[in-house]
C-alpha cells in the first residue's frame, strides 16, 4: 500500500480491541461471581449458616451455587429445656424461608437444597418440615390465639389461600401476626407457612398450663353477693310476714265473699304449684363450698383438666396454681356421652378467654340443637322466668265465674221474697221455710264452687297446652331470663354474666356429681324434645320441679349457641386443617 499500512496492521489494530471487547462480559461475569460469592459467604456467616453451607462459583456463568441443609424440626421439651421459652436471637435468620429459626428446635437434617444465585438478594433458606399439630400446639403454648377467619379460609380454599392470611394472632389482641400463609415457592404442593414472634408477646412461662389444658378458678363469695344474700334474706322474711297477713285477711274476707273471679294469677300453673312451701334454694357459691367440703380435704382454689378424645377423665385440684395431689373422676355424668356437654361448654368458655381447650370441635348435632328455638314463651311464663308483658300474646283469657248483674238481681229478689214469705208465716212454718231456704243457698253455693273448680281445672289444662304450643324463644333469650331469675332469687350475684354463670356451673358439676347428672339429664331431654316434635307435659313438669337446674342448663346451651352463631367454628376448622395437612413447610 501507498501509506505503508498492511492487512496485518489492520487486523492488529482492529481485531485485538474487538477481541478484548468480546472478553469483557466474561471478565465481568467472572468478577461479579467472585464478589457475589464473597457477599453470600458473609451473609451466611452473619446468619450462622456458613458452617453447614456449601458454596460453589460458576465463574463463566456468573452464578453462585449454594447448598443448604433442609431440616425437619420438632419443639423442645417444655419441662426439660429452658430454651423452649426463649428466642433464638443469635442464630435467627432474616433470610427468606428462615423465619422458623427465631425459636429453638430439635433439628434433623433430611437433605440439601441447591440454590443458584446471581445476586445475594436471591439467597434464601430452605423451609423446615414440621408436624402441623406440633407447630400449632407449640405456638398456642407460647400464647398465640387462633384467627377464626384465617382458619375458615384455609379450610375452604386450601393451597389457594391468599398469601399473608393470618392463622394465629398475638395474645391479648396485640397488633401483628404470629403464623400466616407464605408463598408456595419450593413447597412442592405442601402448605407453606411463615412465622413471626416478638419478645413482647412472651406472656407465658413454664408455670403456665400446657396446650389443651384448662384451669377453672373457684368462684368466690364477694362483698356484693354477700350484700345481695343479706338483702334477699330480709326481703324473704318481710315477704313471709306479708304473706301471713294476707292469708289472715283472705280468711276473714272468705266469709264475706263466697265466689271470687278466676284469673291467670289464681291458677295453680301460674303460681308454681306449692312453691311457697319449698325451702329457699342455696346460693350457687354456697353449694360449691358445701360440695367441695365433701370431696376434698386439702385447701384448693382451682382445678385443671385436659381432654381425652371428647371426654375429660378427671380433674386435678390446685392451690395457688400448685397441685394438691387430689383429683376427681368425672368421666361419666350418668350417660355414655353425657360428659360431652361439659367438654363443649368448657371448650367455649376457654376460647372466650383466649386460653384452654382448642382441640375440641363441638359436634354438629349439639350445634344444631343450640341454634334451634325450642323453649316456648308460655313455658317461661308458667315457670315464672318471664311475665306476660315480656312475651307475645299466647294464652286465651280466663273464664268468667262470677255472677252476672241479672243473676245477682234475681237472687236478691228471691231472697227478699223468701224473707217476706217467712215473716208472714207462723213461727214453726217460718223456721221450716228458713231451713229450706238455707239448704237451697248451700246447694247453690256448692254447685257454683264445683263449677268454678271445674272451670279452673279446664283452664289450667288449656293453659298448659297453649303454653307448650306458644311461640318459641331464642336460647340466648331463655338463658338471659333464667339468669335474671337466679339473681332475683339470690342464687347468683347480681353482677353475674352468662360466662360467669357457666364458669360457676362447671365448677359445681365437677364437685357435685348428682347435680351434674341432673343438669345433663335436662340437657339430654331438652335435645330429644327439640329433635322429636317439641315439648310435652312430662317435660314441662320436669322443668317445674327443677327450675334452678334448668337455669344452669340453659346457660350452657346459650354459650354454645353464641360460639356457633357465626359461619364457622374456629376449633372445628383448625382441627379439619390439621387433619388435611399432617406436615407443613415453615419458612
């Protein structure tokens, strides 16, 4: 060439730079892989995973391969391992999939998981396999509370449950989420969950009851209840004296007025047959104290128990949270499945206080019974729990047994005519006529009395039938009315709620098996007439003879109804989910 440039020079000046440019991406990938590997190693060391991890760098591809162990975990022993109640602050991993490392666990390496990362942000920790029931029991033991909506969604939707759906919440309505649904990234069709915990949520310790145990404190006689009992005592004395005065007045007026009008209040049904002759019932607190004195010797102020299937075999007595060594067998209240009523009520009571028995699903037949209206409003009036003003009209008016004005006028005219005739007669004939007149008046009074008694009996029978056929009330309304009756009678303190009453009734059932059998018998009969056509006279007689026990039974039914009033039941939903997913991935 003229300028002295050859083809070799062109290749040298152009080809070499092009070759260098072609190698630069490889050099970049090489350097990036080295830096990423070093960064990943630092991250693994920071989270305590470097010793168990294997890292390999693919320099040409610019990726880093990380092998991490996949573990199966189980909770520690709550009684032997102090770390059961502590957080794993030193080895807790903030990486994706490592939320389970916030607690101490028994770990078993079951395999290794390979991750290929181009950036350290892509690094994650393999999710841990854990038995779902063990996980839930452990978190409940730490104080977590089930979220009813979350469990219902998980039961209904399954693996398609939206991410971040809460299953367990912190105790005492604190903000946050303990256990929630996680994205199914490497769960291989297994339910994936994410865990979170704060030290501020640690409100339980080794002295707390284990999962699925429940404690009942003995109801105490407070000042308010003492004042109420005293008031009821004085008021009962005043009622007795008032009744005596009223009886004497009625006896005096009986000679003046032979026939009284019949009213609802005069019937034996409305006045609760011979109830005034019965001794006043003991207060619930007093009954508990008397029963405890018969079954225990050591001082105690509470009991604890756990479920065995759908039964509670026995209860253990405590004093200030420490076992006294005494126990009581309550596995049978009179029937094969009778203790199920106690278990269901105790389960609802424990759940209302965010503690206790979560592993009991109330049977469908009991839920259906509790939701169904089965107590007629007329029966509540007859029992004296409600007045006619509190319920819809249900009874026919009482018959009229008094004389009409025309009959009274006719009787007076006959008497005046008889007196005039007697005055006009000789003394002997007048005495005989007077005797005939008095005999006729006596017969007329006797006939009228028999008629009144017959009408009264017919009205009583008709009123009973009308009461049984009257509109039925909601079980919660029945329980509230019965609670008000117990307060009026001084059986429970006036500040008691339905939950307080259920608490005390369960404690009484533990101590007094005869009372427990009576309450369960009423519940069983109640469920039967609710299922097979409604109440009969024999059931009404049973309730009239055991009004207090009926009040106790209605409280148990009411709280079961309240617990099952929503579209779902957290216990049944949680147990169903645990049955469907034996093992889950926790990350």
